[in-house]
């Protein structure tokens, strides 16, 4: 093995430009794979972190009639949970409403939130600190789409529990900035106490957000969805992104591996005399197979070194400055930060190196194993086809 | 010089050639003693190289026995025949077969890398081998910078560095001019005398034949004549 390594290293260095072209392509594949996977991991971590902070908390206790995927269930999907069962839970009440910005009519979801809650990252002090009659807060996306500014008044129309329409002016007490569009687009947040008064639904909630101390229990008329269950849709979106990305980087890797395969096939044909000489000097055929396979594997090891030389500063720079995401991605329905910071874990780097080294070894071995069946006499004459 | 190190007994070699078979060697019987300086002589296709390849365990006979250093070639595994070549047999080829990306030193050192020698031992042996062929100053040169004669000298050094019992040289002078051919043959003859290494040539070059002590004439894969020429040469010189 040591001999193979020494000889393979000498052979690769001796091959000059051919080696460095292969190493260059493979190192590029390395860096792109690590960057892309780091980007997905960074996005994944950010999306999970933000979704937990702004939307999911440590789980949702949903009213049995409320289905988050069915907007019609908002009307009746609410109820009262006894006070003694509300420990470590923060209530949210959803109502359908309409606002009239600049003479337009826009349907919205009116969301009531406890102004004293600490479970979610909402800056509810915007509501508690306001002297307006009905203070409200909206996210930046909502503010942009309705062209709302802080302090602006807006006509809101809603229905109370009996279905009677009512209307009043609300005041935009604050505009919050979140990466989670699911708590921003089409939503207006007000104090839940105010909403209870407005709708005569005193003490009602559509769902509760659990904090870290909540112990799930069976409650009649309510269903608990753990943080893990709530994150499932996000996980599947990230998973599909990962698969899409994998296809892209596997294609890139395939191109790099094809270059190695091609070099190996050509090498074995072009270096027949050399192979014959190795055998005549006392190497076994499998030692020669090992030498050629090691040469191929060493492309990946050299590519790792070369990739480190330009990849580490580049990836480090990317991890610090982040990648600015286009504005359109904010409306993807999944949390996307304005800037994504790639995360390069040891597992990611090691698994990528192992993937590339094993792949390079396999594509090097496949053509090299032909040497085992070579006739050394014909190889010495360069007569093999 | 009385120890038999190569024994060829009723060796026949046939190659498939399309639908038919080509017989390269027919019922060859030969014995070689340690320290011989002999050669197979004959026209192209007479079986010289085939016989050399069988002795070098690069090929095996279709029929008969080829026993080299007490080992029957056809019964050796790939690993055993590789070991035989590595420890006991050196090759010199017509086109030198030097490894182009290695330096002269590395080319000569190669055979020793397959053995368990220390770096110091290898260095000593390589420099000694290069001294035998007069190329100690060219150790750092690449084969592409050498003349034909120098290239063949490197090949001889590579064959001799492990001090093998047998050196097989296939048309070693075919690509060399007369001066270089005599130069490398004198070197080999000297090594044969100093180290008692058995040299076997495959050649049709008159210049090589001048140096051989034993000439085996091959025709159509058969031994036409096996002559000891040392005695004749001594007789001619004394007249």
C-alpha cells in the first residue's frame, strides 16, 4: 500500500497538466457540493429556528374543529380551554375580517395574541405600549402589500360570534420584520383581549402555542401537534430542495468522475508498456491494479487539498457575509431569510470527502481491474487493444 | 559454473491465431548453468523472444517443463512468478522500457522498492549500479534527456541493481549504433564476469554474437544448433 502511494504520487506529479486538470475539476465539484449542502443546511437551520420562534413554539394545541389547511374551519374552530389547563400555553384566536386600505377591499385573517406572551418572538409590546383604541401590528410583507405605515389608521370590518358585522378603525401600532411569511402575509395581529371584546368570544382560542414547559395531555375537544409534527412540512420542503440540489451536484460530481474514468481508460491503453515493465520488474498484476486505482483515488485526495486551499477562504467568506436571497423567495410559503448563512458542519465536510474519495476509487478501479487479465508479453509490446 | 539454474525440457509453445494455432516453440530442450553468457539467435519468428519470456516467467509453455531457479514456471501463481522476477530475474528490452516520468535514479531504484530495503540500502545499491554502467552523474536526469546508449545503460543498471541470478536481454542492441552496442555489451560481459550473473540474449545482431560464449540457433521454433563459442574464440585468438 505504501509503495502504491509513493508510486501513484510520483506518477500523478509526473503526468503534469493532465493531473492538475482532473484535480481542478474534482476540487471544484468538492467546493460546490460543500457550498450547496452548507447553503441548504444553513437555510434549514434558519427556517427551523425562525419557524419555532415565530410560529410553532414547542407545539400547538389546536381546537378539534380547526384545520390549519382549511380556511373555512376558522369560523367555528375555536373554543374555551379551562384556565387550569392553560399553563405554559399562549392563546391565539383567528377571525376572518376585511380591511379597506386606500379604498380597496382586502380580506384578512385577524389574529388575537396575548400581549404579555413570551413564547413567540412577536414584539407584542407594540400593542401593549400603544394608546390607540384598537392597536394592531402587521409584518413587513403585509405592510408592503397594503402600503401601510406605522401610525396609519385603517378601517376593519369583522363579524362577532353571532355573525353580525361590525367595523372600526384600527391603528398600525407597529410593523414587525420576520422571515416567516406564514405569520405575515394577509394577517393583522391585535390584542386577544381586544378581539374577545370585539367578537364576544370571551376566553376563546383557535389554538394555543406551547412553551418549553408544556406537558402534552389528552384534552377533550383539543388536539396537540408537537413541534416535530408541525415542522414536518418544512422538513419535506427542505428535503425536496435537498434532492433537487443533490441531482445538481451529483451531475457535477459525475462530470468530474467521468474525467477520472476517461483518464484511467486512456492511461491503461497508453501505458501498456509501462504496465508490462512493472510486471517484468516483479509487481503482481493486482499490485499494478492497486497502483492505478490508487492513482485515481489520489486525484480525489489532491482535489481535497486543492479544494481546501481556495475553498476554505471562499466558504468562510460566504459563511460570514451570507448569500442575499432575492425578494421573490420571501413569498415561497416557507421561511426564507433575506440573507442565508451557509453552515458547514464537520459531518457535512467529512461525508462529502468520503463520498468523493469512494466514488473516485470506484471509477478508478473499474477500468484498472482489466490489468489483472492483461498478458504481460503483449503489454510489453504495446499490442493490447 | 556447474550449477543448472535453467532447465527447458520438451517445451512447446502454441498461440491461437484466428481459427488456427501458431507453434512458436517445438520440443525445446536446453540447460543453462549459473554464469553463462549465451543467446538465442535466429530470424524473426524463430521463437527467441518466446523462449526468453518463458524463462522470465512472463509466459508459460503449452507443453513441457521450464524450470527456473528450481521453480516450474507453469505451476507458479501470478504472485510466485512476480516474486521470482523480482528477486532473481532482470530484464533488458529492445526499447529500454524506462518509466518516462521517473529520473534515472528512480528508474533504477524501482526494482528495489518492491523489496524490503531501507532508503540507505537502496541508495547505495542504485549508485553502485549506475557506477557499473558509468552513469552516476546522470542520476537526476529524465530518460527523455538521455541518448539511446545511455537509456540502455540505465535499463541494464535497473536489471542489475537487485543483483539477480539471471538477466534476460531481448534485442538489447537493436536501437543502438555500433559504438553504443559494443559499449553496453562490454558492460554486460564485465558484470557477467564480476557478479557471475547468467545473461541470456535474444538477438540476430552479429555484434552481440561476438560477445556470446554460447549461441543457440533457433529455426522455426526448434534448436538448430547449440554451440559453445568460447573455446573456438580462444583457439582463433591463440592462432
